[in-house]
């Protein structure tokens, strides 16, 4: 026999409780040391990539020359004649940016976006938002046919988003998030009652 706990609030809604491993990874402050390592690794990658572009004239002179070559390559075909980009909607999106001469301002979005993600993750400032921005850029590069470190960074970005409450506890989020009332300064919890339901164990053979 084992027991399943159901927490029911005053409105009759049932809340499924997280398992211990999820509470440890995504709620406990002890796991913040692990997330610190992940944050710095991902943040350093974005920071160095953004700084390299920031110090490259092709990315910062307003012409967008640094990204135009990337877009044209993504809009091309492979050696076998297949398109580099799998999804038509994304190919059309890049073609629209190219046709409307958007490379100049879009270069700044990428450069300062990468710098912001890197600084935010390293300092532990609004980790959830920084990781979301990084994940969007990783996905954009992968949709354009570029792999490199993007798949690994994307996976780590998803984990950092899930750990938004404690990933920045050893960082600025320890002080920033409570200013917005979350997650360490909360209103008193709604009174709840706990129903413990006994579920029969599987029959032995």
C-alpha cells in the first residue's frame, strides 16, 4: 500500500504536489550552487559571442554586413540541393528581413541581446527572462540551419527557465525578485485541507 496526497483548496481545486527531486532542483536554495555553474557557463558563452560582434565593424556600423552573409547562407541550399532551412515560414521570415533591408537594426538586436543575456545570467539578474531571451536566439540559429553549441545551450536554457525561482539566489535575483513579491515575499497561503487517499499496491504475481 502507498499513499497519494491531494491538496484541495477552499474552492475545491486539487493541486498536484511536486516530487522531492523537482522541489530540490527548482525550489531549494542548495541547488542554487549547481545553477550558478550552469548560469556562468551559458552566460559566458553569450557574453563572449556578443562582445566579439560588438567589436566587429560589420556588426556595428549600421550596414548589417555581418548578418547579411548569414541570412543569405541560410536561404541557400545544401550540396544535395535541399534547402538549408526546413520550415517555409522561417525561410519567408528571413527573406522578408532581407528584402526590407532590416539587417542594420537587426544586427543591434542580436549584439545587445547576446550581451544582455550573458550579463543577466552571470550576475543572476532576472535569470528566467535572460534564459528565455537566450533560448529564443538559440532556436533562431538552429532554425536557420546552424548547430554549433546551440542545442546544448538551448537545453540548459530550458532548465534555467524552470529554475527561475532559485537559479539566481546566489546572485542579484536574491534581492531583485522579492521587490516584485516573488518568490520569497509572498502573501499568506490560501487555507487548504489535505486529503490522503490510499491507493492499493499492484498485485504481486
